[in-house]
C-alpha cells in the first residue's frame, strides 16, 4: 500500500526518485474503496492446483477482492471433476456483460500446437477481444502470454531445441517500472515450456516494452505501455514441488526430459528443492494488483475504460 504524506512535504520528490510509492493527503482523503473484481480464466488441466497457486499469490495483499473462475466451454476437461467445474466455474456467456478490474489468463499444455489448432482457440480469441473493453488490466501467463501476444500483436512463438525447464534468474530491464518496485537486481522464476517469444519481434510493437529477461531463459516479462496488458513467460506462482512433479511425471511416461536446472540441490532429484522464488512471486502479484488494478481502475466499472 502507498505511503500517505502531507501535501508539500519536501521529501516527496526524493521518495519518488527512489521509486517509493506515495500519495498526497488530498488523494488519500478522496479515495473511494470497494472490492476489486478479478476473473481467472483457468486453462490448465489440473485446475484445482492452479487456482490454489494463483489465489495464494493474490491473497497476499490487504486488498479486498471478489473472485470469479472461468472455464473454456469449447474444451472438455479430463483432469478436473465436472462437479467442481459446475459448482465453482462460470462460462464466458455468463460473465460477458460484466466488467472486471483485473483478469488472469493461465497457460495450457498446448504450446507445441499451432494456435489455431487448439480446440478452444476461437473462444479464447473472443475472450481476449472482450478484455479490451471489459477488463482494466489483464495478466497473461506462459502459453497464455504467447497466445495473447500472438492475438493482439501478431508476435509468433518458436520451438525450442529442448524444454526450458528449471529456475532461472531474471534481470529487471526497467527497474523503476511500478510492476518491479521492490525487486532485487536479479530474481528467480520457474519456467516450464517448449517454446519461446523473441525480443526482436516484441521490439516491432510500439505499445510493448520488455520489463525483465534472462540470459538463459530469454524474455520473461512484457508489458503494454498503458499497463492494460502484461505477458509473463514464467510461473512465479508455482509451488516448491511443481517442477519435481512434472519431472517425475515425464520420466514415468518415458518422455525426453532433463533434470530441472538450478532446482534440486546438487542436481539430485532425491533432495528437496529449495523454494527461492516465493517472495518475488508475492511481490509481483501484489504490485500488479496495487499499481495497475487498485490504483488505476475507475470506481464505477459501468463506464468506458
């Protein structure tokens, strides 16, 4: 949350130069407060696991939120009980007349397929178009980020020679950007993907900027300059054992898979991995909610964004 300072205090400008978020007394006294409306389009197979990870990140703030869970109706989920979906998830048709402060579109295990070959691609395109007028800020994750960049900006994805799999240090490229407030010069993020986006393609889109990247894992965080869209290729929301479970699953299926990089101590899968990314993950989601949803969304969502 911001520091409220007296109007005209000389230290205000110094605090702002240090990237400390401040608001003056007038703004503090005239802020209207209401719960944030957030919707999560969960495209992952194990929806309960993913929704738990994301809700853990989103709940680590003092902000009050109303949460909706959304599913793609043009795809039948095989890994989540139908009773759970019927009880807790809505369809696009049920919410399309509503407006939301923020939205998260998750990844999905379809990255090696052409976008247009995904069975729910047409429905996803309708939802992504809808976000322009019904969601103030949208966060796209992993394959969801690649899909969003492709739909909105025609940015392609590229196959990798082997899976990008492990914990990779990221470097803030715009350290004074609000989304990176409080971040270290390097911060670790889990990655698990077979494809990538490239900086040279992003540079062609005037409205986009790369906020963080890695020498090992490439582009990590991309944002639109107006703060309405963010695209993240990693998984700061992952649990300690998520990559370990993926690794053992692929081994059991005799799929080609390497030990996750920079993950198991001594690269020994028999040892418990260190949880090194949780604090930055919490800060990332907190910054997004605070600076690009709570601080900027109109109080009355019925108007035009």
